[in-house]
């Protein structure tokens, strides 16, 4: 007689009280992440009060940018610090570098054709589901042992959830086989299913081991501010 499938049991439980628990815990963690971002933004606003520009600077800012120069309008693009905070905050409370980097990797993998907020919410739901199954947090082992159907149900808010569920199972098996090692290079990330050139470049910046270590240290201290970390890798 086949042994009962714990993930099938989990799918039934979510139809009742577990479903409410997953959503409630995910919502609470999202609210905490939002609170940290707002506190950091407020602190940054107080620290970065810029002096009034000089007249000669005004002339310089009005000139047409030369070839290869960034246009003044490009300042509206997210800064490196903003991108790092957006994705590292999804691993709120994780103080182990490798485990934190794995959760950030999962969140970024869920993000194509989906807003970052929805991808973060789905990642919190995965973390909560793993904890309800007895795991310390979202791990490669949890994803590797899950079925695509179960994961698709948990991440139901993201677009292309079935395709991404398949990528999650493959990711869990790959990282488990590599004994928990997370890539650190763009080429290494591109070998993972569902990670293309653009996501690989993003992960090299926001999921750098030194960046993750700084955020782990910030979590230990309970600081809402963006931790000081090394400069991001240069662009190709």
C-alpha cells in the first residue's frame, strides 16, 4: 500500500483552517516588510537633504547628454539600494545567508509577468506552507518533495503559476543536488530553469552573498535601515 502523500494532505488542509492560516501569516509578514521599507525610506529622506543647486550646475544639467551618458530623466529608475531592499525584505527574519539567498532566488523566479508585490506575497505563502509542514522555513528539500499541483495552488496569485510551479520543483531538486549552494554569477543563475539573462543580472546584484550577509546582520539587530554593504558588481 502506497504511503500517504503529505503534500496531498496539505492541499486538503488549505481548503479549511490551514488556508486561512497561510494567508493570515503571509499578510502579517508582508505588513512587517512594508513597515521596514517605510522606516528605511523615512530615515533616508532625513539623511539625504540635498543643498540647493548652483546656477552653473543648472546650465550643466540643461545640456544634452553625450553618447553613452545617462539622461537626467533616468533618475526615476530604481536605485541599486531600492532593488536590493525590495528583494531582500522578502526573506524577513532569516538570519542564515544561504537560506536567505534561496528565498530571494525563489521570489525573483516568481516575478516575471507579475508585480514584485504579488511575487513577494506568493513567496511568503510558500514560506508559511513549508513551516506548516514542519520545516524551519522555505528550503530546497520542501520544493523538491512537493508536487507541481500543490505548489501551483500555493502560488495561485502569480501569472503563469503552473510553469513557475514546475520551475520551483526543478529549482529545489537542483539546489538540493548541489548541497544547498546558490549560484553567485550570471552564468550560474542562467543554468537554472526559469532564469534568463535579465533575471540573472538582477540576482547577481540583489542576491550577492555579502549583501545577504549584511541583511542577516541587520535582522539580528532588528534594524529597519538598509545595511551598509559592498558595492554591487559592475554591469556587463
